[in-house]
C-alpha cells in the first residue's frame, strides 16, 4: 500500500535491534485518515472471506481494526492484556510473550463475544515474531472458531511471524512488507 | 444521541455499585458503525472550536477518538497507561486513580506530539468521577496548551466528573447523560 509505505519512509524512525518506531501515525499518535484507508484496503482484500467478526489486541491494534470493522460492517473485539488473571471462567485466555518488553502478558476475550459460527479476521499493527497473532489463534482454537484471515499493517518479513499463519493455510495480507532496516536508518520494502 | 441511548437500553447491563457494563459495543466488543456516528456527532458539536488535535487514554477511548479524528481531519494521540514510569524526560505524565479498580496508574504522552499552539479536544468513553479527564487536563497544563472541549460518550451525571470541566469553562458534550442506574437494572437518562 503506497500511501502507508510513503508514511513509513517519511515518518518512521529506525532504532537499534531492528526496531521501527511509528508512533507518529500508528501506535501513539494516530493518523485517522490513514487508518480509514487501511480499513478500506483490508475490507477489499478479505471481501471474499465472509468475515463475521474482527479480533485484535489492545491498544495499537484497535484503530486499524475498528476502521476495518467499519469498512466490512462487522463487530470488532479487542483482547485485553493483563499481567496476571485470576477469575477466568467467562474468558478465553492465552499467553503472549513480548520480545520488545521481554515480559509475558495474558490476553483475554469474553466468551460472550465469540460464537462457534464466527468467521474471524485477525487485525494487528505489527507482525514480527508473531506472538500476538499466535495468542489470538490459541484463543480461536479454544473457542473452536475459524480464522479466515490475518491482516497486518506492517510486517517485518525478515522475522518468522508469517510462518505460523502460512502453516495453517490462512490468508495473510500485510499492507507494508519490510525486508530490512539498515544500520544507516533506511527502511527497505519487499 | 438517540442511537446511543437505544443501544445502552438494549445492550447495557446494570451491575451493583453504579456500574454500567457496555462491553458489547464500546469497551471490549466495539460497534464500528456506532463509533463512526459518534465521531461525526462530536465533529458537529465541536466544529466551531478549531480543534487541531484529539487526546484520549488507552484503550476504551481509542475507537471513539479515532472516529472523531476522522470526522474532524485532525490527528489523535492516545495516552499510554503504566503501572510505574522511570524514564520520563521526553514525556508529559499524570497520575490517574481508578475507582473501579482501586489502583493508580501513570498516564503519559510523548512531548513530540503536543505543540503549544495546539487546540485540544479530549475524548473519552466514560465520565464518572473525572479521573481520566483530570489526568489529561494536568498534561495539557504541563504542556501549556488550550483544551477547547471535552467529548464524552457516556456521562454519569449523578457523579461529580463534570464539575472540573465546568469550573474551567471548557465546552463539555456528553452523548448519553445517565442520571440514575436503578436497583432493578434500569438506566434513566436526563
């Protein structure tokens, strides 16, 4: 998606350890018009999947997920993150490890908002090692629902996250695919 | 806003201690079409304020804030919540007490995304005791910027949150104003 790649080139900041900072338009300050275009694009790409529900994880997934929900006219559920969980009877839960923060979180979704008949599209801001998507897939398995697509705003294709999605034959669409972040601060796209 | 009041009547769940659960369309599962209408309504109500930026707090404020940013064509910044903060040089921070969870959090916004010339609209999902809005007002004061409006999806008018906004002569618009949650589970609007 050219609009997104241009934004990454002009406003993304490359930091050491393969970190790409996009807090100027995606995960702290949010460019609402760009999110709207992203939502429309995911709507177009997953049109044939008869999606009934969108899943994401708080907080950075919410803006692109809600815009996709708007484009596809389906509800969005965002998983909550917790340091720990005690009462879990009414929840589907999974453990998610963050390489950036080097901590594990529990994520949860209320059982009331997932139905066995749902055809779920997972939306997230980043795909790197695939921990967040993997957690949502665990929840989908526990709930016995079909995940028909995964939509990612920015994928780091040099990390292994896409493999778990391809292994399950799920349609994966990444709007910006980054093959390298260079030592001199450049972003190289596929 | 009738659409919102109807949704609260049909899907809101009244719990003890004046808790109104709206996780079916606002703060866990999100009704994207409703959020879009909410964004348009805030855009209409604050049209004359020449808003340049929208502030909110993660996570439940993000959906209505981003839709308002779309309607008004301005960027949205969501404050991050932290249990504690150590490195704060580049951040504006404030302390926010949650009556529901009975814990304090720090909220923060990067200094890079606030400018002295900004005319800020604060958007949040709930106004009850006003702790979150108060934290964002503290940040606005520290950044020396004008807050020209506060837009709330659901206000509990029987709690004291609106007072801190009225005391500062800031335009307050609440799309649903609840005057009572009754023992038999009814929601009474103003």
